[in-house]
C-alpha cells in the first residue's frame, strides 16, 4: 500500500478528487487529505480502520478503470489525517487485518 | 486468494461494499464481513463453498474495472463468517475444487 | 487454462453466473457446472470442443472487465460436464487446436 | 501473435463471435474460422494481409475489455482460411510489416 | 514505441480504424497508413511531431479498453507517412521530447 | 513518473487532449504543455504541486481505460510550465510527498 498526505490541498486537487469519488456529497475545504492506494481488499480494510479513527471523513476515489484498485481519500485536520494514516500503516505492518 | 475478516464493520466500509455489490438488496449491519479476493474462476468456487456454509450471506463486489477479479463479501455473525472463510482456505489448500 | 467442476451448485453461485453471462436465457438448476478460464482465443476453441460434446449447455461469463479473458461455463449432468472438461484438457495437452 | 483454426465451428462458437464482433452484419455458417490474437497494431497489419487474401471475410472481435488487444476472426472455406493464416504467420516471421 | 506502415490499406483495415477513431470525420482512401503504439504520454508527443510534418492527417485509435495506450494512425501519401514515422523514430531515439 | 514538455503544441495534439480531459472548459492555445504520467496517487500529489506554481492551468487526461493511471496536462507559457515540471521532479526526487 502507498500512503501520502497533502497539506492545504489546492482547488484543482480537490476538483480531481471530487470528480472521481463514490459518494455524491460535495467536499468542503479540508486542512489535509490522506491518500492510500492498494488492492481492493486492502482498501476496504483500510477504510474500516480509518473510519474508526477520530475526526476524519472517508471517500473512495476511482481511477477511470482502476481494475481491482481504488484510492482511499481521508479528509480532516492535519493531526487527525496523520493519525489515521499512521494507524493504517501500523495495522498493515503488524498484519492486524 | 487473499482472505480477510472485518469485525463490526463501520458505516463507510459497508457503504463502499453496498455501492459495488452485484445484487440490489440493501445490507443490514452484520457482525462481521469476510472478504475473499482472487481470480474469477476461484471466486465462483469460493461462493459455492461459502453458500453451503451455515448462517452467512454472500455478495460479489466489483472494483470499478476488476478485470477477471471480483471480491467476495461474506456477511454474518463472527463465528459463521470465520467458519466459512476457514472452509474456503481448507478447500483451496487441499485442492478440493 | 484453468478448469474446475462444481457439483450441485448453490443458488448464489448460479445467481453470479446468471448476472454475468452473454446470452439472456435463464439457467435452470443444473447438476454440475464446469468452468474454464483462459485467453479469449483459447476460450473460443474450448467452446467449440464443448459444444460438440453431448448433453451440455455453454455460456460465456464476463468478469466486469476481463481484458482478453472470459470464463466459459458448461452446464449439464455431472457425467456430461466431466466428459466435456476432460476433452478440453486432452485437446489442449495434445495441441489439437 | 497466437493463431488457431476451427473447422466446422458449432452454433455456440459462432454465437460468441457474433455477440462480440465490430460490424453488424450477421455471420452465415462458414466452413472454418481462423483466429489471430495479438497487440492492436499487429492485428491491424494482420487484417490488411488477410483481406488481400482470396475468399475470406474478416471481423474484429472484442473481449469485454481487451485493453489493446483485439481478436481477428477470418471466415471462409478451410483452404482459404488456412492460406490467410499461413500468410499472416509468414509475414510476421519475416518482419514484413 | 512500435511503428508500422501499411501501403494501400484494404477496405476492412480502414473500416476497423474508422470504427475506433476519436474524431468523427470519415476517412478517405489514403495511399498509406502509419501506425504508432505506445504509452499515452508518448503518443501525445508523437502526435505533435506528426502534425508538424507535411501532407499527413492524424487520428487517435482506441482499442476497446486500451488502458493508457492509444494507437496513432497517420494517413497520407506513402512518402509523407514514411517521413513522419521516421521523424517520430528519430526524436524518440535522440530523446528530443 | 514520466514528464515531458511540448512547445507550441499543434491543433491535433490539443484536440486529443481536449477530447480526454476531465473538465469541460475549452482549452485556448497555450504556449506549452507539460505532461506527467504516473500512478493515480502520484498524479494527485503532482496536481497539488503544480497548482501551487504560478501561471499554469491543470487538467487530468483520461486514456480510454487508464487503470489507476491518469495523465496530468499543465498548460501555460513555456517558462511557467517548465518551472512547474521542475518542481514536480524535485519533490519526487526528494520524497517530499
């Protein structure tokens, strides 16, 4: 799994995420966006970890034809996004899913 | 084949599964979700094993464009889901399909 | 090519096959299902072998986006499905296509 | 490139080809079908070789999502189809495209 | 990148290109067709080289689902198409894009 | 990640980009186009870097079915596009995302 954090994401960056996300709710202007990319089965486990974290919103992002891959976007303040990403990495490393 | 079990899956996790499943019946709030990912031919055999197990419901989950891959989601109480996943692993290991 | 046989396929297994098959005729409840997965060119040759066998019905099954792969499903009584699968394996082994 | 010839193709085999071909003209019942599978650029060159051969009809066949792959189907009497396939193989071997 | 030139392309060859091209203008009957296949980023650079060449028309050709691949078709008289293809090869070799 | 710059892009090149871009705004005739191709997660980070650069416009470009790949196109005067591309390369090299 690849994990990245974008602080103060710009307008175009949010527009690309908005055009490709699964739900239809408009994004606001989050402080930070965490991104996680991997196999579908890993992404669903990562979603579950992230949504049990505090203070973040989660969206699945489609590539145009992302095979069995989706991208997970985690929105929130920088500390919460960082904490969620750290928890995902910790679980993956320890094989706790 | 990759196999995972999520206990007490959160709301977003179920929403992602709901948006991508083959049937149109709404999921309830299962105790656990078992996930199995592999080649289409393996998934169909795993479906057959899982549905002959007791106390679980089965759905095939699409990635946006999962080539010959689908993800199998097995819903039910934790013990039943675990038993179904164990049976799938046992069959695969013994080449019984 | 991968070949598998499912005896007395369950309801969900048949539902997944029904949702993904090329023709629009409803499947009944066959005794057995033979599955063959490989490259498109191989699948078309396997179709031709299977349909010259006795007592089986054939369907091509789509993954959501199976590149050049399709899955061939062969329905019928267990003996006929087994015979068709054996003939496909024999032809492939002997390079008779 | 993979090349195969099916003699006296059965009804299901022709039905699968019919469902996936590019043009809308119905196929008759040809004596033989030649199949060629490779990269898109090779298939277009093979099409050009085949249609300059005598006594054959050509169709491009889609897998459900065949990336940059299409399958070329060459219909006609057995001798003509064999001659067209041989010419395609000869050109590829000699790098004459 | 793969590059090929077809001289006096036949009717079926042009029909396959016509069915898959990006623009809606009907092709005439060009003397020659140059084909270039590579990654999307390379194809866009090759398009720019080709359209600055003299006497050729350019089309992007889709495979059914060509991932990040498109095929570039360059139409014109044999000398112009050959010159355009040579310029594309020269640029790629010299890393001039 | 692959990065390229096209100076004074031609009409066909812009037409191909126009047909495949995510937003619906018509492109003008930019002095230069910068292209960046990589994994979806990298592209979103590159978008954020590019849009914090001065004097450029950004579009995501779809291949027909680009899996988890998109192509980023950066439009503007030659100096601005070059600066944005350099910043993207620098960040990637230093692992600053």
